[in-house]
């Protein structure tokens, strides 16, 4: 699995009372019960929220929105749920039934989402293995860039931490190749060590021979540890209000590639 570090460059606007976003309601047994009962009683979100004990109009409408749109079981919503039967003018068992059905629905959705993530991760790992090429990774003080957005705009972690090999040469040369490239991908520190932009002090190198075999060395190339899987760096993802993008995609969008 490849870790991800992300930065939100420009996000979507937050929910505002009175905006069209207030009309977007996730269909759940609880939201259906609340929305139908509000229509029967002729209540707005604010009026319903006041029945739940919220005097502030924005907080009143916001709590009703939360109950109907995916946050019915937060600590603040739990307080509102206790008042809900009286606010709706319905028997307690009717509300309890809707809450229980919504909890089951959320549990099912969570399991489905986890299964989708698992399948996606398996597909990504299979694709990574298929395209794997031996390479080295510079180990650094920080595994996440100190300036995620700027790092992403400048190409991401890969160009700074990954050292490609000349695969026409035998694996016995990989450590030497990595050491030769180290001076080009790092800068000298005042204490004589090396550093990588955004990632701090260089600590060593890892030679990834195969997806299931790697060797960790110090900056002199001395072997320190045999690893049973390749070391994979965290990659940056940038969001401009939509789906996260890789640094390569952002560079193409900005005309840098």
C-alpha cells in the first residue's frame, strides 16, 4: 500500500444556511421520517431546530441538516435525538425504529466503502507490481514534506526521493549507482551531512530490488538491514476543489511538463 499525503489548494464552499446545498439530503429512514413530519406540520428547518432546543436560527437549521444528512450520531446530534420524539410529535418507538434502521444503513454503507477501498487498493498494488522497476529511495528525517502544497506543485516527492537505476547494468551495481546519484539529489548541510528539499536530513538509502526484496544502507552504502518488501514513499495529492490530483497531472495542467 502506498501512503498518501494530501493538500487542499482550493476547496468547495462550506454549507451556508439558505443555500441550495441545504436541499441536498441523504435518504435514510431517519431523514425520511424528519422530512415527512416537517412537511405534515408545515415546519421549516429553523422551526424544527427550535423545537429541538436551539434558539440560534443558524444552529437550529444546521442541527436539523446534520440529523438528515449524515451526522445524526455525533455528540451534538445525540442531544437532539433525545428531544426528537417530542419535537416531531411522534411516539418514542417510531423514532427509535428509524434511528436503528439508519444505524444499520450506515453500517452497511461503511462495509461497502471498506470493500471498495480494499478492491481499489488490490488493483493499485497489482498495477504497481506489474510496472515495478528496481530503484533506490532516499530515507529522510521527514516522510511527509514540510510544505505539502509547494512540494506538489514542484513535482511531488518522487523526483526528490526516488533514484532510478540504469537497468542495463547488473544488480550488484545498484548501491554504487544510488551513491553516485545521491550527491545530485541532495544538498550539503553545515554539519557535513546531506539534505533533501522538503524532507530534511538524508538518513540513508533503500535499494528496492523487487516488490518483495529490499536492502537498507547508510549514506556510505554499508548494508544495515534486509527488508522483505520494497519501501514505498508517501506521494503528494493536490485538491483544487475536486478529486485529488497527482503532481504529474498538476504539472501538465500548469504547463510545466
